[in-house]
């Protein structure tokens, strides 16, 4: 039986990770979940925001499924998400964004994958007050991490039969830092002449995406632009409740939805479980359970297309549990 660390997280985290557990059971995946939490709840119970038990569990199991964790704004502890990504060097954040039949949006032809560099940039957390009223934050871009994410993006494109990689940057202004990022991706691109390569400045990219999203295939971005553009892209296909994600490292991977803990709807049985369920399908791909992963994606697509058991955020009136049960029921019927 595969052991996987489960971090329920905050806000809607417990509701959407419970949905994942139910769906994987329906898909006959016998997983021994090792449940350990991090964040505020963990701090109250153990005195640690990231308890040793959580770190030990991820180090041993090498695979974790994570619910969203609340990070206080402008004060308090350092983001646990960022800390875990840095500690386990999960350098590539992979976020596939695809239009789904049954969801009304201005576009029905979005099919792109965001590959976000996950270990450095402004997320290094090196910031301080220079003097009262003057704050400084350091943006770190290294050749090593930029070449590594470039390689990952092109390898991903090759493996998944994708034709184009677009690097997104602001090297016209940050000539040295983003300039280094861009230079590294260009060097990698030369090794893959069969894959089209282009570069777009991040502000223009935002405009292009909300007008012509069909033009894009694989996007590779430094950490901060990757974070922002992912949410924008989620909006193109119906919102944050739908978009899955994976943090991939050399030998450790942490799977989680793009969305956060959505405190406004926490505890109301209203959260859309799709993003987490599709993240779990990515996790099954990762452990070579391809057919179960495909079945889960088929079940989600069916329930959304049918539109009878969908949550409020995508125009339905089902609860989280009802939508999850509809997905499980399809899986049980088909398998
Ligand atoms: P959020 O993603 O929690 O919510 C943004 C909007 O999307 C809200 O309107 C919310 O209701 C909606 N939404 C998100 N997920 C949904 C779902 N599954 N179903 C239906 N609607 C959904 O972003 P935020 O409000 O900026 O952040 C809230 C907290 O989450 C913050 O503390 C932030 O730091 C944290 N956060 C954590 C992660 C993570 O753990 N990976 C990611 C992003 C934000």
C-alpha cells in the first residue's frame, strides 16, 4: 500500500482534501494516508507551524497531498507553502489550465500549461526595512535554477506532445535578473529546435491571455509572474476551483490545487473540489497509475458537462459533498 502524506490545510482545505480521499477510494487506489497538519492549527497543537512530524512524513513518503494553508498578510510566520517548496526543493510548479465543456466562459479553447519556477525570485523572503519608511525586498535569480526550470519546461513539452514554449519575463526593466532568466531559457531552447520558442513581456502576456489564450501552449515563468499569471489563467477557464497543480522536485513531489484556503466559504460545504481532485489525478500520473488518473479526469469532465451536481462557483447548486459523490458514483459505475 502506497504511503502518502496528507496535509489537510486551513479554510476549505479539510473539505476538499476529504473529497480527494473519497475519490481515490472510489477509484480503488489503496493509499495509506499519513495525516499531519501544518500552519496555525498545528502551531496551537504542537507549538510549531511546521511540526517535525510533518517534515519527517514528507521526507519518508516522498509524496504529499496538500490542502491550502492560510498565510497571514504583512505579519506573522513565513508562508508554509513557500517553506515546504524551498525545503524539499520542489523547483517546478506545474499548473495545467484547460477549458471544460459545461462551464460558460468567454473562451472554450484554452489548453495551456504553466511551468512556474518555484524556488527563488522574490519568494526568497529576503526583505528588510532599510530605515523607517523604506523597505527593500531582494529578487534572486540564479543561472542554476533558471536552466533547470527551462529544461523542465522543454522536457515537459516534448513528453506531452506540446509544440511551443513561451518564456514570460520583464527583462526590459529588470535587465540583470530577468535578463539572466531569459538568457538561460534561450540557451535551453536551442537544444530543442523541434519546439517553437518565443518570449513575451509579462504585462503584454496578461493582455494576450485575456484576448487570445488559444495562442499559448507551455508558459515558463519566474516565481512571482508564475503565481500571478496562474490565477489569471484560472479565471479564463472558470475560476480557481478548477485548476490543479503539482510541485515537482528531484525525488519529492507535493500536489495541491492552485487556490488558497478561501476563508469566506470555509465550513459551508460550498467549495469546488475539482481543483484538488484533478491535482490528485496528477499525483496518480506521477506514481504511474495512469488509468485511474484518466478515469478520475473523465468522471470530473462528465459531472461538469452534465451540470446537475456542480458547486455554486461554476453555476450549480450542489454542495462539495454532493459534487464529490457524483464524481465517485461515475467512477464506480464505469470501473
Ligand atoms: P483563494 O484562492 O483562497 O480565494 C480566491 C477566490 O477564489 C475567493 O473568492 C474564493 O472563494 C474562491 N475560491 C478559491 N478556491 C475555491 C474553490 N475550491 N471553490 C470555490 N471558490 C474558490 O485566495 P486568497 O483569498 O487570496 O487567499 C486566501 C488564503 O489562502 C491566504 O491566506 C493565502 O495566503 C492562502 N493561499 C494559500 C495557497 C496554498 O496553500 N497553496 C495558495 C493561495 C493562497
